[in-house]
């Protein structure tokens, strides 16, 4: 009940932010500077407002998700739920950008590609984290067993001696990994869709200054999307690393290599937390976009 | 870095938008501003940039394909054909003179004298 209340409050707040931004900034005159380019104020502020609304809704939905779900499933899904809301906010902001109106329309003969706008370092880090998460939950799913109430994929089982088994739970087996994989996959697909929206939306003008400004807006959006995907992947990765390391180091009769694996997972946990910090900074200040190549012809 | 060619569509012009697009793209290809192998913008992207329906741009691309100027491949987009006919030097000169005549006629209708026309061209070259 408390989670639903948080979700409803956050959704209302996000809606108010988005609607207010639309009304206030829809006809804002002048320009603002984004990464050195003079961007039409209306487009820049409107997209920023939708992004902020997405972050607020994501925080509320993430908090609500963390409070729901049986046996720790909720906190595991909070990151992906947050990321999905941010992606929806960014996509809505991009869709709100309209081309220059009038009977005479001009467009450049160019092919805009996703890779021209992605922040390369961050995108590589997020891709690596997603691959590590996929590999890790594949291993933990295969090695999991049922708990004492027969719930499949919830604990780690180890046969210490003949007839003696030690168990440790929670362990990220299928009980956790299946819903997690579904939500993360949905989030990454949504991220790809949001990037397509960013690339495909109309340009705000065709002259050199307008193109530079428009590219700056697109890079900002792509950076935010990458950051949201980073949170979507890094938060559950950190959770899986922490729980797995705890399990490996807690079972008393474990083989020696489990100790090394446990410490390696703790090192991975630090990397995941660092990636979360990087992504959070990107979500708060996306204008510091990485330099990317101009669209190809 | 070479300037990216621009396409302009005037919705107030009696010529249908798909024909305006087809004509401009054909000129860009024949004048080698778009070289064989160059990729044309994806349908949806160009339609969004120009505020046109996707079907309008698709029709222009189909007409160019029928004329052998471009070829479309599933997943590979639409590219300028390797066999696209290009203008000879004399045809290029003829086209340039034709465009110049059209510009001078329109400028004269606007009341511009010879010096104003030359100044305008100089300004356009400088930008």
C-alpha cells in the first residue's frame, strides 16, 4: 500500500513537472547554450523538463518497486524500473521536438546513425556491464537449487560430505534471475527504441547553426539514455554481486577457489557502484556530452 | 569537410512534393554531388525532417529506382547506383546556365537590377 502511494505521488509530481514545463517553455524565445551550441530555448527546456519528469517518476516507481515483491525481488527490480521511467521521459521529450514550420522545408542529405551520438566510453562500460550481468546470472541460475519450501532457484546448495548439504540463501537463481532478466531485457530494448526516436525525430532547422544545436540536443538525449541503461544494468549487477559474494564466502565447507571468486565478485561490486555513480552524474548533468563524429552522408 | 547537399520542398508549389524531391535528388546524383554508393537518408528520417508523409518520400525513392539512379536493399537502405548516369561537362554547363536564367528571371521580377543580382550571388557564395 505504501509503495502504491509513493508511486502515485511520484507519477503526479512528474506529470505536473511535464505539463508545467510544456506550458511555460513551449513558446520560450531565445536560445540556451548546450555544449557550446546555441539551442532554441523552447526545445532545450522542454526536453530537459521531460527528462526531469522521467527521473522523478523513475525514483517514485523504483521506490515503489523496492517495497514490493516477495523475498527481496523488489529491490532487485528497482534499478530497471527506474531506468525504464527515465527512458520514457527522454523519448517523450524528443517526440515533443517539432520541425520548423512553414510552407518551405529544407533538409540535409545525411544519414544519422546512433553511433554518431552515443558517448563512446559510457556506452562501452554499460555494454560490458550488461554482458557481465548476463553471464553472472546465467551461472547463478544454473547453480541454484530449491529452498526449504520448495521454491526453485532461490538458494545455493553444496554437498559437503556424503549425505550432508549446506545451503545459503538468497542466491540469484531462477527465482530472481528470470524476472530480472525479463525487466533488464525490456529496458535495454526500450533504450534502443528511445535511441531510434532520438535519431529519427525531425531536425529543428537546416542551416549550420541549427544543425549544430540540434546535434547537441541529440547527444544530450543519447547520453541520458545511456546513463539510464547504465543504472538499469549496474544496480542489479551490484545486487547480484553482493548476494553471490556473501553466499560464496559464507558456506563453511566451500572449495578454496570460492574464496577467490567471492572476492572477485566484491571487486566487481565496486566497479558496478562506480558505474552507477558515473551514470547518476550523467543523468544529473547530461549536457557534458562526449564529443562524437558528425552524421555521415 | 564538404557541405551536405540540401533538399528543399515548397508545399505551396503546384509541383507535387514527391516530384520536387525526385528532381532534386536526380540532379544531385547526375551532377556527382552524390557519388555512387552514397546512402540516401532513411525514408522516415527524411520524411520527419521535411514534415512530409513517409509515402511521399517513398514514392520519390521508387521513381529514382525505376530510373536506375538508386538501388534499395533490405537492411542496407537506399544507395546511389554504381551505374547511375552522370552529366557530361557540357550538360553540366547547360544545367548551370538554366538555373542561372531561372534565378535572373525571378530576381528581375522582384525588381532587382544587375548590380543587386551580382551582389546577391556574391553574398550567397560567401555563406
